[in-house]
C-alpha cells in the first residue's frame, strides 16, 4: 500500500477517516497526545487544524488508504526557526489496530524519511512512550536512542509515563 501525501484540501476531505484512525489508536492505549475516550468530533476538529499547518508548509501528512478507510498515517513537522531548517520532527505515526503487523508502519516511516531527505532535511527526531512497540520499529530502522525523559506525558488513562527520544541523520538530497 503506497501512502498518499495529502495537501490541505485533501486532508480536509479525509479528516473524518483520519479521525477514526486517531480514535482507534487512543482507544488502543497508545500515547499520541490525547486522553481516552477521545470524542470523534474533537478528533475531526484536530485534523482540520492540521490542514492549516499543511497549507502553511509547516507540516506534511501522509495517509495509507484502503478504499475509503485511512489505515495508517504519519506526519513530518518542519522546524520554522531560522537556525533549524535542517530539522524535522516525525509525529503521529499510527496504524489501525486491524492493519498492524504487516509492515505498514515501516512503509510509512520510509516514505516520510525519503520525503524529508528530498526536502533537504538532514536530521529527524521523535519521541515515543518508553517501552512502546514503536521502539522496536525505530531501532530496527536506524534511529538512535538519545535518552529518556521521565513523567513526560500522560497515557490515555491519565498516568504519567516516560518518553524516549530518538534521532536519525539523513543523507542530504
Ligand atoms: C507502532 C505501530 C505504528 C507499528 O505499526 P505496524 O504497521 O504494526 O508495524 P510494522 O508491521 O511495520 O512493524 C515494524 C516493526 O515493528 C515490530 N513491531 C510492530 N508491532 C510490534 C509489537 N507490538 N511488539 C514488538 N514489535 C513490534 C515489527 O515486528 C516490525 O519489526 P521487523 O520488521 O523487524 O519484524 C503501531 O503499533 C501503532 O500504530 N501503535 C500505536 C501508535 C504508536 O504508538 N505510534 C508511535 C508513536 S511515536
């Protein structure tokens, strides 16, 4: 399945499908910035806000589409400070629970990394809940573990959890 990069109108069109993926991820207990239960309409509104960032060139969003369903997504948030244009943060890598274990996250990650390099980004970074399944994926794809920040964010059930920071250098161009 080839991920599609969404422009701002495309993201608005797909906001409801992506909201379904986001609520499934939160319901599944993953720490992606939200507490459970996530109201589906709040999830739609959150994606609508992302469309403004896409239009401004500060965010790139990909969706893996299975017919009308969004089964996976990943985004890149570009640093906007003048001294940080070489850097981007990989955010919101999510695969629907019923599409996991088939290599889709690897594909999404590879797509975002290639696009970042093509855009001149030479450093990627991310954070993920310490001990989450995603850690295996990042280690297996050449990311370096920088360290752990305790009590970084609450999981969907409101319990503060540590986060692990990762980075990856990309070859220019
Ligand atoms: C983490 C996540 C994106 C993985 O998606 P996926 O499509 O199932 O991952 P893939 O099938 O591409 O697997 C990639 C690698 O991770 C490993 N992996 C995936 N899920 C795993 C799990 N639960 N436990 C251990 N390893 C796991 C796979 O074995 C694979 O490794 P391999 O290629 O060396 O065999 C998915 O579980 C998810 O959406 N989780 C919730 C959201 C989240 O935590 N996102 C990351 C936020 S930073």
